[in-house]
């Protein structure tokens, strides 16, 4: 059957709408949006009620690569250096050494229980070695649950930086399986070359993006998203062209850019957040269409064993070894071990051996898909419960911050911070003049039950007030918080 462009657009719009509607309805039960998007795609597929036949691996891989590039860039833009710096070491160890250990253990286990060679087992382990924390934070943030001991930034950094390592391992073992004369020792210099070029390109392009955005001064504001998108795609493509790791370059560039002041910063950050969500939905729907549920039935037993081994053995071993070099409690290690969700990225990576014609790549793809489903269903739906059991959850009261002048490109040091007064605060029922705030700090607006109050010296604060405070630096903010008792 031949489909017109109108048919494709109609089906895409309906699937997109249903995905968002279902995720809103069922997300409140703790079910990750990822599994819902995949489910819609599978239901719409050739073996579902939709009957849409789709088996174009190259299109799925291309879409997945583009989506992952934008998702990594969006995640990097939201990464704040002040929160990442204290946990930089352990985050990078988890995203490199942790991924390597996970891939090795899963590969050995797969070789033991399946009729796989060691290289085929290691290829499977490499494909499922990276984590996807997008579903984790959608659940935690929707329930306003924070994590103690800087676990939130640790997991964000790991999830944002471990895909390049998994990508390198996947491509490398695919290369070894399709080139019998190649040696595994060739991977070592290749690894350092790719990562070095990727990191350097990320540093260069991150600074270049900020300079270009501030200097070009486009007449139409709507062109800035197109400008940055062009630079993001160029960063990925050119880095790969010169034998670097494009995913790493994009993530590093985004982190560098996100921690600089540039024109339309807030609007661009929100734009890429929305585009990242769109890319995730389209990627999950496409991968759901790509899979044939009947093909997974023969690998259910092996898939379940490997999935349980990954969740209960490989991931915990890699985390305990990786965090042994840093201060981390037993509860921290257990929780990080459980937050090892596998998302759509492993499914995208599983298309590489399929397109390369690797023997048993069909079996690897179906096992990977089954592992992803079990991981997000079992781990994704129990994150809040496990965080509570381990006494690691807390109410997320982190103040919302805006750098003054960042949308206009000014390098101002002032911050606008939103603080909320609780009932037990010692500032409640006191006037502003009584509080004696630091001279360099100023309460510029009060949100009182949805009504805005312009503060003056005689304004009396009430419980539940949201205060918009302008301050010079973190030290002054600490003094303000102490005076307000928040």
C-alpha cells in the first residue's frame, strides 16, 4: 500500500496526540512516559491495532541519532556548573569506568547463557551499558521529590555523559565482528583519539556558539533557534567527520554554552527543552513501530535473565566500584544502582549491528528491546518508593534562579531568586523593615496567593508568600535565606 504525505502527517499527528494524552493520564501512577510512548508505537505497528508496517532500520537509526543529539544538547544547557563541580569526578567515573564494567559483565553473562561468542556477548553488553535518566527525573520532579547528598546532579551528569562511551563500545565491537582481521587492541588508541577530539571540539564550539549568538545580532528573534540548531548539527557532524565522538562534543558544547550569558538564553533553553521532548516522543514512537512483538517471544526467557542480571548484579557492581573512590554511603550506592534505567538509546544503538549485517543481530535487537521494557517498568515505577525506603528523598525546595540580563546578553552578576515562606518561618508576620536584609539584597515582588504585592518597608509577610529576591551572589543569598528562615 502506498501512503501519501497527507496519510503520514495524519497518522503522525494522531500518534503524537495520543502519546501525550496517555502519558498525562497514566503518568500520575508512576509509569514512565517512555514506556507509554513505546506502547503506543507498538499498538500502532503491524502487529497492533493500527496495522502500520514499518521496518526501515536506516530511517529509525537516523531519527534516533538526530534525536539523541538534540536531547544531549538540551540536557547540557540545563547543567549548572556550580551544582556539577562538586560531583564531577564521580559522575565521570560512572559514565566511563561504570559503563565499561557494565558492558563487560553483561557480555560475559550473555556468552554464558546464550550461544554467543565473546565478541557477540560484549556487543550486547555495550548496547545496554548506558543509562537514561529522563524518565527518572520526570517522575521525581512531577512528585516534587528531591534527592539528598547531591545524587540528583550525579545522576544527571552520568546520564548525559555515558552515551558517548556506550556508542564507542557499540561501534567498536560491531567493527570487530564485521572485520575478522581487526584486533581488539586497535580500540585503545581509537578510544583516546575519539574522546579527545570530541572534548576539544565541544570546548571550542561551546565558546564559539556563545560568541556567535551575542555578536551576530539577528533582526528576527525567531532565527536564533535555527542558528543554534545549525551549530549543534555542525558540531556533531564535523566532529564525526574528523574521527571524534560527536555525542560527546555536543554535550560538552551545551554545558559550556549553558554556563555563559547569551542573548535569549531563557527562551532558547525552553525551546530546546520542548524540542527534546518532541524528539523523545518521535523516537520512542518510531522504535515502537519498528519492533515486532512476536519476534520477542522466543527471547523472553534469555531477555528476562539478562535484564535481572543487569539490574541486580552488573549495574550495582559497576556503581559500587565506581563510587568506592569517593565519599558515598551505602544508601547512596544502592539508590544509584537502582537508577540504572535503560531507555530508547540502547534500542537505537542496537540498529548499528543490524545495518552492519552482524550475525545474530536480530536476536540482539529483540533482547535489547525486552531489557528496556523490563527496566523502565520495574525500576521506573519504583523510584519514589526506593528513595523513601533508603531515606534519600526530600522536598525539592531548591530556589528558582534567573541571572539578571542574561536574555539580553549582559554579563551581570545579579540574580533573581524565588523563595517561599513556610508557616514556621521567623519572618512571618514581620514587616520588611524589621527583617534587616543585607543592603545589597532587595525583595522586588511578592506573590501572595496569585496576587502580586509591591513590597515597601511596612509590608508584612505572610506564610506561603513567594518572594522574588534580587541579590549579588551566593553568599548574600545565604544571608537572605537565614534572615527569612527558609
